[in-house]
C-alpha cells in the first residue's frame, strides 16, 4: 500500500514560476495614437459647435 502512495505522489504535476530573462517591454504607440485622435475629435466638435457650417 505504501508503494502505491509513493508511486502516485511521484506522478503529481509540478508548476514552476520563473522570472523572464529579458525585460518586459510595453509598446505605448497605440495609446499615443488614440490620444491624438481623441484630441482631434474633441477639437472638431468644438469647432462645429462654435462655427456652424450652415
């Protein structure tokens, strides 16, 4: 019986956590592009409200 327990414990899955060897990089170009588009959109709304086309 003890042999069966030892055999079963030896087959248990193992999870290892390791830090990455290279630093994690985050690309912020998408955020800047979205920020610029938001500012242009807000400026366009202000211009249409203050200077009607028709």
